């Protein structure tokens, strides 16, 4: 960095990166909440981390956080994203434009993580990642200019005004980003909680008898077949309950079978096992 060129302090540059990153993240979360099929970047990265975790790591997290394991992962992803954004702010201070390039790379990584979900819409995922990237890339240089003193260090009064202006603007933008993210997550979870567009499964034609208490398979260490509700805890890898559509849902039976088949929801319900 040219010593003669005015530059923001390291703390201000890191803050500018955090604000720019939070604005992009909040925009993407709000877009995901408003538009069905658009993926949440936090959930997409969280799902990627779950798929890459080493064996038994899930159980360790459950032992530490219990039923709050998914919330803990989301918070960890958010903190990690803001730390990376702060680093990109420092990079932009040292090498102008490199911080913006870093945000573009992060946007691409989020897109790649999002399209791993078969329920995510590719076009909407691309639009969401592009919006987040554009907001961060465009806001970062503006925030950096705002954080740069306009006068020599000797003029302390003017510097104080510059700092107050940057601090006030950053707090306002950070609040906007936080509100956008919270609203987006609220809309996502509300849509997920709504009943999916799937008709109820009919009763079985010949219900199997309930196993007697204490029934278990002959495998060492396995839990009983029936677990009391107060002792049952579902461990899954989905950070948000999927919203399925019966009109497009299919079940494929393939692999080591002689005749692979694919059934629609209506075809599945028409099988003899159901009344």
C-alpha cells in the first residue's frame, strides 16, 4: 500500500468488510425468505459442512448442544462468514479490489454449496448468490472511502467527524442487514413449518402388530424398537425441514436390483400395501 495515499485504519477496514459482508448475507437471506426455492446461504454452507464432517462428529455436537445443535451450527457459520468478511476488508485496505474479488469468490462458493441441494432451484440460487455478491462488492469500496480520513491527522476535529460519520453509517447498515437476515430466516422457517403439499398417507391394508415392550434386534448395543417420547431425539442432517410437492415427488428404486423403477406419489399410494 502506498504510504502517501490516505487509508482507513485497520479496525475501520475490518469493520467495513463486516458491514459489506453482512449486507450481502442479509440480502441473500431475505431473498430466500421471500422467494420459495431460493436457498439460504447460511443453511447451504451449514449443509456442506455437515456433509464434510468426519465420522461421529455429529454425535459430539449433539452431546455438546443437544437439540440446539442446528442453531449452534448456523451461528458458527454466521460468525465464520463475518470473520472472513473482516479479513476481506483488511485485504481491500492493503490491496484495493482484492477484497471485492474475495467477496466474488465467496459468492461462487455459496452458489456451489446451494446447488448441491436437489430441492434448490438453480436459477434462484444463482440470482441469490449474484445479489449477495453485488451488494457486498458495491458497498465495500464505498464504506472504505467513508472510513478514509479526508484531512491530515493534525486536524483532529475533522477526523472525529469522519469517524462519527463512518460509525453511524456502519451501525445503520449493520442494523438493516441484521433485520433483513432475521426477517428472511423467519419467512423461511414459517414456510417450512406450513403443511407440505403432500396428501396424507392412507392406513395400511394389513397393519403389523405392535412389538411388545422391550423388543429389540439381536445386535449388541442397539436401542429397543420402541423408545418413549421423552427419550427420543431425532438426529438428522437437514437444517430446515424440506418442503415437498406431491406433484413432482418421486421414489426411485435402483442400484443392485433386477428391475429399477421410479414411482410418483400417486402410484405409490395405489400399491396393494395401502387401503
